[in-house]
């Protein structure tokens, strides 16, 4: 187990508690033992569900060959080596090359919700402390996503002792659908055309297909993989298998579906419940029934079902192209990319763009047309 305290407090005042220091956990088992702390911290930040199921987030295929680093701000470390009374936390992943750590870190967080920073701590300063911590461990590149309020970032990591290049990106996201007391009240939040579609396609599927909603779908792995194969946007067999298997890692999983009058599966969604949130990670719809708009039908049933469960917010991992997203509560996310201003750091963007898939968060950041690079000297 690796738990490291780093004294980076000079010139940095994160909160009224000047005794707090960053601590690093670098193995999955230690991070999993922080689950209750992270769950409680997420609730104190108003970000319920952000890190409520660490075993699931650590199992993602996109990070399977990367090393997790959890940076927390805490007063001290207990006898078990875990930080005590953590005040803030962020989870990042280190890229690996031939099983060696490359000291290239990415938070793999499209929303910034998984950087847990309570209101009494300046999120920009905590982001700087996280970057300083990783730089002190030899970090060459750091891409960190987080929520912030206030002005644009200036003089990032000034006086850090490192020569750096850095850039930021501000994004507005369709965050979540706010569920009201009743289905009709919730529908009023959605545009009239989308609202009509949600009702029309549901009635049509019920009439023509005998469609029914199953809150707790019971489907074999074999049938799940077959539904994926004939779906509109099939995942690779490996990814589809992970989607099915990973639900076992969740404390309160969601696997709901639609089936026709003959019991054949038409659509499935997977996700989790955390507090009064529902997080939808993926949806699978049969590709041979496009006139029935199965994705729309599923959303209609799902909203109604989640209301009955007491859910108040519905999140869609990775966003959704469905028109109902126009009714989502807007949230903002800040991305901070820090590169060492040395021969290795200067080559990282070109190496990633050449050898790493475009879907990687670092490449997506570098593809932004108006990135403005700034520099920080060693002093």
C-alpha cells in the first residue's frame, strides 16, 4: 500500500484548516478502503453518487491498463495508512507504457463531478495542490477536470519550482434531468415536441408490440451479448461483456428493460442509484425497430419509474443526444492541462495525437481549436 504525505503548503491556503496536507494512495485496494469517506465527502459537496461505487470506476475498460492515484486533502494518516477526515479528493489515472508508469495523468472525468471539493475549499487552489503533488512525483503531463466558481485561472502553479506550459478549457454541460413531484410536472420541463414524442412512441409501442417495462431485468449474459450484437450502436464483445459483468460491482445497480408481448428484449439500460440520484451509464436498443424509437420509449418509462423510487436527479454518463437534454440543468466544468516545459513534456501532445485513440481525454482537449498556452517559470 502506498500512502504518501507531501508538504506543499507554502504559499497555498486551501481552507481555514492550515494543517491539512495532500496524501496519495496508489493502489486499488487502499482506494477501495476509502469508499465510505469518499461517499460522505461526495454528499457534503452536493455531488452524491460521484464516487459512490469505486470498485466500478476502477474496473472501467478505458482505465484497465492504467494506475489509479487518489489525492486527498487531510489532517493526518491513521495506523492503517489511510487519510483521516479527508476534506477534498480527486481520482486520476496514470498511463502506462509496457507496464511502466509514464507519469502522464488524466482524470477521465467528462463532467468534473469526481473531483470532490466542498464549498469552503477553493477548488482552483485544490487543483493546483493536486498538480503540485503529481509534479513532485515526476509528473510530466496532468489533465484534471473539476468544478469551480469565480474568475478565469491565472498564474497557475506560480512559484512551484517547475518550468511548465499550461492551458484551460471551460465547458457548459447538460448536467442532469431534475425530476419533479409527478410525471406530468416533470414533462412540463421538456419541450412540447419532445414531450409529445415521449408519450406518442410509448403508446405506439404498447399497442403494436405489447411493450412492457421491467424495472429489474433478468437476462442471461449470452442474451445480453446477442442484444448488443443487433443493437443500433453495438459495443465490442469485450466492452459488452464488461457492461454486463460490472453491474455486479455496484451496491445499488440499475438494469431495466423493455420487452415485447413474446418476452423478447427490445431495450436495456444500465446504471446505479446513489442517494436520490440515478446515473445511467449505457442504453442498448434493437436496431431493426427504428420506427418505434425505442430509446424514447425507454426514457418515458424510466422517468416515471424513477419518480416512484424517489429519485430527484437523472444523470446520463457521457451525455445524451436525445432532445430531452435541452431540459437538463446546465453545469460547468473546467479542464486544466499542465505539461512540463522540457523535452519529454513538449513531445507528449504529438505522441498522443499520433499513437493514442482520439477518444482519449487528452486528445479531445488538444483538438480544441482555441487553446491558449501559457507558461510558468521555475521561480
